[in-house]
């Protein structure tokens, strides 16, 4: 019997907070104040290219804060992107 192994190809989920904040000219401090967080925590969130392990409520709060600060609607699709491998 011959065993055949298949490599399962899994894509990545890209985190684009840095890009969204830059496009909308939102500072770490402004977003941190809106979310009642420390600016250093926002900086750490921004530095990730892979989606951090945060829950749906946190994602919703981030989107709402970005919408409020920029005056433009923020959709979840702006913050995350699936990149197939």
C-alpha cells in the first residue's frame, strides 16, 4: 500500500489597520482615546501584518471608532483581507 500525502494549502488573513489608519490620517493617540486603550496597545495592533487574535466585538469597536474619527464608514473588509496561498 502506498500512502499519498497532500500538502493542505492554507491562505493567510492579512491585518490592514496600519494602512486604514494612514489613509484616514488617524493617530495612535486618537484611536486609543476613542477605544479607551493605551496608545502603545494601538501601536502593537498596527505592527501586525497577520490578523491578531481579537474577537468580533473588538473588531466592531475598532471599525466604529475609525468611522467616528474619520467621518467615513469603515467596513470589516477594509481591515482584513484573505490572501490565498
